[in-house]
C-alpha cells in the first residue's frame, strides 16, 4: 500500500463527526507504513490548535506500537488551516520526509482544487506521501473536488467478540475501522460503495 502512496496526495475523510478518531487512526497507520518503506526518512505530523483541543495530543507509546520511531517524528502545531497548508506544502517538498500527515479543521472554502493541487505537486517533488485528514469535512467524501490521488472514507466499526474458547471473559476483539475507497486515480473498476473492514491490533480507538 505504502508504495502507492509515495509522491501523491491522499485524503482520509471521516464518514461523520463521530468517526474522526477512526480517520486519524487509519491515517497514522498509513503514515507508519510509509515510514517502513522509507526507513531513513522522517515523518511530519501537523496538528492545528483547535484539532488538538478536540482530539487530544498524540500518544507516544501508541505511536511506537504502530511502528512510528519518535526519533524520526516531527510534530508541528499550527494556529489555523491556512498555516497548516503552508507547513504541509513546505514539508512535502523535502526529500527526507516519508510522509506528512495533517490533522486539519480546514473548511471547504480553503480546501480548494488549487490548494490541493499545490500539495499534490509538492508531494510529487519531494517523493513523500501527503496525508490530509480534513476533520471539518466529515461526511463529504463523495462530494469533494480535489487533486488528491486517492480518497478514503473512514468510519467506526464494532469489534467482533473473540472466539469463546480463546476468550472466556467475552472481551471484544481488535479495533475495526471501515474503509471505503471513494477515489483512486488510475484505478478503474473498483466498487466505491464497498466498505472494507480493517483490524488494528496495536492501536485502540
């Protein structure tokens, strides 16, 4: 998967407001996958002040469990969506970056076709992956118009109960996230209505 992310802009959009953490979790796993494909490069996590108030700060041990090396992680706090776009574009131009993940409350009026095209061109120039999580645009994955190479709609899923023989306490299994591929440039014939369930054993949402 990560090999197909490099050099492009990709969007992970919550299916609804309560699905914000599912989208962030999926994006973090995608970023970690990019880092494994390019171990000498770093990761940049861009978090707006407002988003940090709503979702909390990144949890160090959790990041380590999904494969993010703290020594290769740079976290940038931004004041607003405009600053997030500038920081993301600049970071994507750097060849020493495997992925730039932006947690943004960017509105439709700022996340324009032109703005996304600048990010896509920056990702192509630097060779890393741009991962945009537009939290304020929850529920609009099918309506967005952007230059992104792919767009995934993420939603919460109920964890299945582990088999009784192995789980005498009736505890739920690993967290699940529903991922629907809404846009995939260059990929034809995919079912944009199909939701894939992705299980994460090392990250709880």
